[in-house]
């Protein structure tokens, strides 16, 4: 069995070598993105694996189909960079990755603490030897009501991490789980928006929840609310969020993701002109913390994503199914 992996980072190489041997799969790697010209050279390959750097559109999927490739895996949890409708029409199987929730959950709590304790302006001051305290008074997490939107694996892990801080925990999910009820109170979305001091997003991106944090929903929130997002950038309407920060209705923002981050995050653009005005403007506020989509980035998770990317294709080809397949 032969699989070609695209967009390969250096930190993935050891795991690719290890899982290729463990699973008995021949792999070829490239740091290049998937492109039509290269697809034409894939004779004899059973599948391809990508990261989320580039949109896998209908044109690329048609080229894969023509080359006899029936399966594509993405070594990411998110899969909105793949045209699933076209994949279904063309009969191409699509799989995504999974990893333990702990890394993202820990990072989420870290974002909350950094924003609550105003570490960003404190760090700026240290750079110019200003060690004064005025303006740096923070809040204690244990005194906050934290609302978690989405109680899947990561949302649940965040809730469990927060139990040690003594804060009041509430949650919203269309599909409540009994295990969550043991540590948090399920409420409707409006109640969560109105009563939370901190709101953290842990839902996959769909057309139904795109821009769920919008002007209408922000208006329902407490003055001074903190908004945390380590899920998908498109869940938040940046224009509405920026206006709410300017008006001081939103007290702080801590986000690991942002809309239109592709081509910026995970790359060095140190000498480039960044064409994302919304991100650049939002970043300059002292009460806004933006990190570069790195909540997932731990040794455990990178290994798991590589394993899923290879194993899913092997399972599809050899058995006809995989737990990692996205049901189209």
C-alpha cells in the first residue's frame, strides 16, 4: 500500500516513519501542497493525506478521481478545507484526524488565565523596564461563571480542568450528556450568553453556527464578558467583536483562531505585508490575546494526527471502513 503525504512539517517526520513501519505502509512525503500537476504522477498510490493549508476544491478532487485515488485524509480535526459535497459526488472517501482533548483543553484554560490576569500588557511593560502595577489588576477565575458552548470531548475536558478553580460552570449543547451534568449545569444558549463572565467555544464549524458570536448575541452578554475561542475562527464575526471591544462591552478576548488565518498562521511572514486588516486591528488592543492556532500543538497530538492520517486510508482501502471517515 502506498500513501503520499503533503504539507509535511518537520515535526511530523519521526511519527510518519514510525507509523509507516508499524502499519506496513509505504509512504512518500513532501512539504509541497497538493496540486493538480503532482496528482497526475500518483499512479500506484492508494490515497493522499493533507493538512489544512490549502482548499481541496472540486478541481483537485476531480484530478484525484482521474488518477484513481479513492481516499483522502486530512491530518487535522477540522475538515472545512475539503469540498465534501464534491467528494461525495465523485465517490472519494474523506477522513479526518483525532487526538486526545487534553492539549486544547489545557491551552483554553491558559488563555482564560492570561486574559484575566492581564499578562499581555504586563509583558509589554517588562520590555521597556516598566514594572508598575496600575492597570494590571486582574480577576480570579474562581469567582467567575464560565459558560462552555459545546460539550464534546474538548468541551468536557475544559469543564473538568475548571472544576479545580471553584468557578460556577454552565454549558450549552443541543445534545446534553449525563457525565457533564455531574460537574456543570446545562442551560439554553440565551441564558449562557446572559449570565457568563467567560464564554468559551468548543463546537465544530457548520453553516448553521457560522458567526454564532455576532452583534445580536454579543448584545445579550454581560458588560465586561471574556470571549475565548480555540475552535474555529469563523464562529466569530470579527467586525461585531471589534466593535464590542471598542465600546468596552466585551472586556477581553482570547482566541487561538481567527477568520482568514490560512496563509498567515503556521508560517513565517516576518518580512511580508499581511493582508488581514481585521486581524491586525484586533490584535493591537491590550485586552485581546491572539495566538497562532497552536492549541493542538503538543507532541502527543502531532503523533496522533499522523497516525490517524495514515491509518484511516489503510483501513478504508483494506476493510472498506474507518472510524475516522467523515460521513458524507
